[in-house]
């Protein structure tokens, strides 16, 4: 039986203020966000993670596919996130899976256009 998810509208953040995203040294979940530019959308996605995942053992990885302005620079006000700069476009999956650090027991790719909903209880 399909799970019904609530529909939640969101506004793209215009002001990029300091933001702390929860992170854990022993994550149960790795949330991987491939990006190319559109830093306000990425910030909005990260803000939804910060608002939704507090208290969860997660790590958030932003995999930048050669954005003209690197995400790590454009989003320098965000802490708790690992930024990976890929060497070529569309290299996110390969780069993230080859990283030396052990990811969480579960990994999920997140689109910058899909903020997380407050149904993350199963992540605990």
C-alpha cells in the first residue's frame, strides 16, 4: 500500500543567513545533494534538512558538479555540511561513492528542488 505524503509548498530562500545543518560523526543516513549552481535552491534544501532532521544521526554531502561559483564558496555561511567539488560535470555519484569516509548505513540522494518533509521519524 503506498504511503501518502503531505504536500508542502515552499519558497526559495532569498537571504542566505548563517545556517547550522545537523551532522554526526557516526551517521545512520547520508543525504547526498548533487548541485550545479542555483545556490539559493541548494540553501533552501539545506534549510529544510536543518528544520526537519534535528536530532537525527545524519551527514549531508553537497556534491558540486563544477558550478561556475563553487557551492562551498557561495554557501560558506552553512556549517555541518561536507562540500565535495567534482572534477567534471555529472561526476557526483562516482565521487561520493569513492570517498574515503564510510557513509551512513543508508544513503539518499536529494534534489535541491525537493525540500524534506517532516516525516523523517524513520531515520532515527
